[in-house]
C-alpha cells in the first residue's frame, strides 16, 4: 500500500482564504485584526518563523506588528512591552516567539500576555480551559492537525490515537483535542518502554519529538493515519520530519509530508485564532 499524502499546503491555503473573507467582513465594522509578534534574540530558525508569520498576516489582510529586541533585553523590559501590547486596542493577538534567551522565564513571560490575546494558546488559563473542555484558543499546531483530520474525514470517535511527544505546545494539547473528539489517547514520552508496541496500536499516530526518523514503517499499523509534526534538518541539509517517510508511506493509509504538511497549517491556525480574537474583542 502507498499512503495518500495529506496536503497541508493546499488545506492551509483554503483556510487562509476563509480568514481573508472574515477579515473583509470585520473591516465593514471598522475592525482590522492585529497581531503583534515579539522576537527576542537572533535565533535563525525563530527569525524565519517570525518572518513567515508576519508575511502570512499581511497576505490575509491582517495588521501585523513585529517587535524585535536584542538577546540582552531584560525580562522586566519584555514584561513591560507585553503590558503595552495588552492595552493596545489595535492588537488582538500577541505572540512571543519561543525559545526565549536563557535569562528569561518563559512561563512568566507567557503568563504576562492577556489571556484573551494569547493566540498561541499557551497561557495557563487557556491550557486549563482546553483541559476542561471549554477552549478559548487552541494551540495552533494541534489545532491545525485537527483541521487536517477533519478535512480527511478521519473517524476519531472510539479511535486509538497515539501521540509521541508530550510537550506543552504540541503533545499535551493534541491529547486534549483528540480526547475531546472521542479518541482513546495514549501519550508517549522519552521514557516510554517499547515505543513501537504503542505506535503499532494507533489508528491515528501523531509524532512530535524533534528526533528525525524516530518512527519507521514497521512501527505503524497498516492503514493508519500518520501526522508528522517534527521539523528537522537532515544530514543532507534538507528538512525532514520525525517519521521515516519512505518506509512509513508503504504502510500508512495517509501521511503528512515534511515540508508541506503540519507546518503551513500552524501558521494558518494562528491567523484563525487572531481573527477569532478580533471578532471577540472588536
Ligand atoms: P520538545 O522538545 O518540547 O518535546 C519533545 C517531546 O518528545 C518530549 O515530550 C519528549 O519526551 C519526547 N521525546 C523525545 N525523544 C523521544 C523518544 N525517543 N521517544 C518518545 N518521545 C520522545 O519539542 P516540541 O514539542 O516543541 O517539538 C517537537 C517537534 O515538532 C520539533 O521537531 C519541532 O521543531 C516540531 N514543531 C513543529 C511545528 C510545526 O508547525 N510543524 C510546531 C512546533 C514544533 P520527554 O517529555 O520525556 O522529554
């Protein structure tokens, strides 16, 4: 069997067009959704992510404000900037690009963002709301994965969903969203014994570890839907995921590529969250 490729680039384009329509509707009420993207330091990958997010905003008609600061910025100065953005009526969403320099406490910084402008969905209130089944903002990457599963008509009620990777930004919120959709969820981490025994049970397998090729074809149940969140730079300099694509596509029923899978969906869902914030805040 050769797996169907789930085209995240095409689906994200469709979502961005829907966002543009919602932006146009809001314009009629005198509101232009605004996103502030705050970048501290010179991490090259973060710079690329921020550039892509700002470009996507502009393309969809949102207002975007990029604030870039040197790594030497103090935590107190950053907290002060966030306070200003919290009170700025032209800004509906605030995103602080992670990772922050080591002298900053990222939890403290995220908690400083007004929960109703926390379009990344990382604020502790938003994590709690998601956990208790009343989400305000769903974190963009797992939200994008849910949209892909929905677009592919993947049945989730009663399905075995296995997630490899349990971070606060991907694995844990992914588990909450799949659980809310009725799946039976297994969440694996680096201490999981016999990872293959877990992944082989999965009807839906989501992999988000940052370890290139950690899941191979023989760890996948035939016909499973495989979502590869990982973004790694291979020895050849090319981007690759956490799933060994060549062997996995011979076993899976459907699979996301890297690049062109989850990555573009994450950005699209950031735009969705920002528009939702603007619709709520006005
Ligand atoms: P983190 O490093 O924060 O978390 C990694 C998770 O994977 C941890 O829970 C860790 O376990 C687990 N893990 C590590 N090694 C293994 C292993 N051998 N077996 C099982 N579990 C393991 O990473 P993120 O969640 O931030 O990111 C994961 C990947 O997804 C990265 O490649 C990142 O670049 C990518 N990413 C992609 C996005 C996109 O838009 N496509 C968005 C965000 C991230 P433990 O808890 O025990 O340490």
